[in-house]
């Protein structure tokens, strides 16, 4: 009997070490970044069983076999259809500034589509302003409304959005709504899904969270885009989830009201964003909805006012790999006078950190605006591990005290603006479905600069001398979370 137990124990131990060796080999051959690979290997070796389960669940960009096959083919087919259209030439609009040209060239070559026109461009700076504007546009919609959000939270003005959307569906407007399963969990437990379906809205729960699927698809891979498309002509995107912050802000909320921005655009840019939405919809439902070109986008004379050019940058499985990370690097290296970045979460790659510090060291005024209090303790501590390098390079770090700064923006020389859903962390740069719009427009850049200046006025500047006086235990915690930063 003892021989039998010894034999079984040996087999189990051998199988365990074989599994460790197999995962180690898989991590090495995946050619991921060295910091990320080392972090995963140490987690697996220090916490073997937990580490193995964590890696199998979250270690690789696994979309699921069926979705992965659809994703691989969708974007090339979509861009080819656009470029081969007889109307394509009338939709594109080349960049007109030197600072934007490298970024736009990168995106055109990697994504297969050029810059697009916008005939109206508006920066929406408050939650209430955006929701009221959106209700009016939904009420005036005639043919088609498409939406995708990470979070849809019932209450306040958002209920008015839902009512306007259901009324549009009842009068014959084709309404499609896609919401992330994890981010909108409370919504899917409310009465609104049934009400919307009864009204004729096509509602999809994207990337459903299910424990049984965790070994077949990454559960932390999320649909993080925020998009509204109306009649393939009006488009909204930015950092704001479908939440009425004034309704949900409570006195006990330690981070305060969430502060967001959105861009409202009209013109052929809607066609490019519609292509992204079509790919997401087909990936999730297997149904093909490639948008037709709006006549508003095509039947325009040369003297008509344009506010572009604009370039859509989309990331996630099925889209050009590493594209948003490359776009950010290109934008930072293009800066000659000033670079301003706002983000709620700052856990950059080594390449991005190096680019930001290098920009400051070559004479560019670099300003990073972060929330003073964050809703994520882990990311907040990890962010602080980068402050020493930034301050040493004379980067100005402002900590916003007017609430939870959730705006995601980059402004280069007050000319090139990047607005969208991308946080400056590993999850946004390499994992989630994200979207950013690059805008080569001086007027819009000056409006964004004015908003960022308002953020600065409500912030405190982090002084290098003050930062160096922090306690030893704080430094230790920062380094501990820095170790895990490639996994965040």
C-alpha cells in the first residue's frame, strides 16, 4: 500500500512540475514584454497553484475560439469594402499639420483607412451637457441609432435617455445597444432590458461573464468603448459611461463626482466609427451590419466647412495589434512645445514612460493631470512608483481635487488632440476593446487646452522635494505594486 501511495504521489508531483514547466515555456515563447513575463513567472513560482490558475484565466489575450476566428477576418474585410467603394475618395481628408502627420500616416498604413472629415466638432465638458445633447439627437433620429457602453447605470438623466431610445424604436428607428456584461451588471438585473426588448431595441450583453467560460476566454477582457452613432452622421465618443453622475454622487463617496469629457462630431468620421461598431456587433452576434454611407457624408461640396481631419484608432482582438500604444508613442515624440495628458489611471509601459520623460528632457513642457483620489487603490499605488522618474525629468504632475478625474485626453502643441476611452495603463493599451479619435484641428485643441487649464486650477502640483520626503513604508508599497504593474 505504501508503494502505491508513493507511486501516486510521484505521479502527482511529476505532473505538477510538468505543468509549471509547460506554462513557463508558453510564457517565454509568447514574446511578451520582459517585465510582464518576469512578473508572471515570479507569481507562478511564489504562489504556484494560485499563479497557475491566474495565468490560465488572465495571462493571455484569449477571446474564445469562435469570436477569435470572426475577429481575425472582420477588420480587413471591412476596410477593404470601404476603400473599394466609389464614394471612398470623398470621405477622406489628409492631415494639414506637421505635428499630426506621423500619427495619421501610422494609422493609415496599419489600419487601412485614412483620415476622415468632420463638418461639426464640439467638445462636451460636463455630464449633464452631454446627456441633454444626446437626448435631443436621439429624439431627432430618423433611421438608425447604435450605442456601445461599458457601464449603463439606471437613474437620473440616463432614464430619460432610455425613454428617448425606446420612443425612437417605436417610431421605426433601428436601435442597437451593446453593453459590457461586467460593467453593466446592475443594468441587466433591472427592469430596463425587458422594456427595451419590448420596444424593439436590439440589446446585446457583450462578453458575458460566466465562471464556466473562464478557462476558455479571459474574463477581464472587456468591451470598454463608449460610442453613440446616429443616422451614420452624428457620433459621440469619449470617457463618459452612460451614468448620471449628479444622480449617483453620494456624500460618502470619497472620490467625489466623476469628471468626464466627450466629443460630438458630424461628418464622414461617423463612417469610420461605424465600421468599428459593425465589427464589434458581428463579433458578438455573428450578424453583419456593415453601415451604408450617409448621403450627408458624401454629397458635400469643396467649399463646405470642415473641422478635421480626424483619425479613428481602435484596439482589441481582431484590430491591429499594439496600435493605440504606437499612436501614443508617436504623439509624444511629435511634441515640440507642450504635451498635456489627463488620465484616471497611470501605469504606463516602459516605452511610454521613457518617451514622456524624454519629451520633457528635450525642452517640451510636459503636464500630467491625475485624480488626487482614485477609485482603484491598487492602480493608485502602482502609479506612484513612476512619479520619481517623472519628477526627475521635470514632468509636472498635477493631482486633481475636484472629483474623480476620468477624462482621457492627450494634447500635443495645442494642435493634435486624442480623445477617447483609453487609460494610460496596460489593460487599455493591450487588452480591452478601446477607441480613440485623433483630431488635427487648432480650434478644438485650444478648447481642450482651456478645459485642461481648468483641471490644473483645481489641482495641486506635486513638488519633487515634497515627494522625496515620503515615508519608507510608502516607498515599499509603491515598489510592491510596481512589481505587479505589468499585470494591471
